[in-house]
C-alpha cells in the first residue's frame, strides 16, 4: 500500500475556512480552501497515532501529489522507511550508543543523513543573503573540477536513500557536463539539478542539455527576471520574492502561464524586514491556533527541523551542516565521519530553541519554527511576527 508522509519540517494549520502548510525549511507555504477531502487529509495527518503518515487512495491522491511536488512530503510504500524524518525520539539514545562503539562502522549514524546539496561552482557578485537563504549558486568564482565531482557522483550513487542536489552556475560551460549529467541520470538515488532562471530560459544550450538528460530540473527564479516565453511546468519554478512588488510579479506570471509547479521563497535583502516578518514569521495567534502532533512537539525538543540531516558541500570541497557555521569535514571524508562530526560538535542539527536563553522562558518554545538562517541573517531575537 502507498502512503503519504508529511515532512517533519512542515507546520499544518487547519481552521474552518483554510488549511495552511508552511515549510520551516524553505519558508514556503501553500493554502487550500477547506473541502471534505482537504479536511479529511489534515485531520488524519494530525492524529497522534498516524505520526504524519496516511494511506494514499483515489480520493486524496491528487492533493498528496501536489504536496509532494512542492516538497512538503513524499509518497512511498508502507514498508519503506522514510528517512526524511529521522527517528528523533530516540536520537539521544542513538547518539550515546554510537559514541560507545567508536571504530565500528555498522552503526545507525548514516540513517540521519537524508540530503546533500553540492554547490558545483560560483558566480562573482552573488549576494550572500540569497546564497544562505536559498539553493543559489555559490558566491565567488571557485569551481569544483569535474574529476572531483565525478568521484562524488560515484559515491552517492551507492546511497539511494539520500537525496542529492547539484547547484550549477553556468551549466553549459562546465567541463565534461554531458558525461556528468549522464552519470546523474543513471544514479539510483533521488537527485535534482538546480540552475538559475536566466540560465535555463536564457541559454538554449543549457536548456537542451538539461531536457535531454533529466526531467525534474529545479529552476530558481529571480523575481526580477520572470518573463520568459517558455516558462512551464516542465520544471519546478521557485520564485524568490523580496517585497509586495516582486510577489505581485510572480503572481501575474503564475496566473498568465497557468503554472501548477511553483513555490515562493521570501528572501531577506537587508532592507525588507517588515515584509519578511509578515510573510515568513508566524504570529502568536497563528501558532496557538495550529494543529500539532505529538511527533512535532517531541521533534522540536530534540532536533532542528531546518538543518537536521542536511549537509552542504561548497566548490572547494568543504562540507558544512550550516553554511554560516564551521566545517564538519571535506568531500574526501567518509559520510559516516561527516555525520559523526556534526553530531559530536552539534553545530546545527540539534540546536533547538532550548539552547536560546530568551526562548527558554517562552511558552511557545516547542511550537515555534526551528532556528533558521533567516533569523540569523536578520539578527532577530524572536521569530514571532509582533
């Protein structure tokens, strides 16, 4: 039987008129008017014993597929272990066990590695604000050589349970790109190619390369460069919005082209604090009205749902669990040692609001979204939209 599992990073709020799904990892959201199907799905997802998983049937399959396309959840076989939500309720015990058997490789440690984002190369002039908040090409002119990237592809192809994302700057100029994309296509693991809108829609060569090899290209759209005649649902269109004007432009583009595969990501640029707070941060009233499962509460006490399980690799080969933090190793290290390094140092995966003195005194401690790059960049001390 097929089941749908909502990711642990997603907030689900249901009231009499609407159901809102808010992804704390990507700061994106989708809202549905309440109808019998939406209401039934939300109620079942929120039942404690279901732990965010429900059977997929003819009635709800369309809604479940939509949420999957927006990366709010995944459809899988009921017997398949979904590692997008690590077993956080036993994480503390697992970590004590892992430390007690140092030197042995057969440990549950790799169960916690769920996603890798590799930045193939950089672009001079890219704002750090965009890079830290989105999967956007690395700022600077460093490029990972194709031999190193090829070795990495060989390693990750043996880990089908881990999703890998490759972020390219100038894909049609990358050495050996045809060979690289052929390897990616043959890999068994889930993967995505991420390029900028101007590259996919503005470079015929890049578009031909991507369309001839993979179909699930994720295109990041800069809201200032939306209007290309061939924008379509052949890729997921992710719109970066900075203010009401850019959000309006994105709305017009979606409506004009009838897009269904799209999402908006609000990006802080140093001068739009009010807009970010109003679009990305919940109010106390919204949090208190939320429908929360026991799994959600427990997970927020143990792990950071934004960072957990995610590693980032920069073009120079350094590996991070938080791009604004310290390195946990290099691309040459084993995945086991990288995960152990993060769990041991606790740079981000287990940094919950319990580690923030002001949050410790708040009654919303385990309900607020996890600590994220957005609030770090904004240097704010409370994520409530007050």
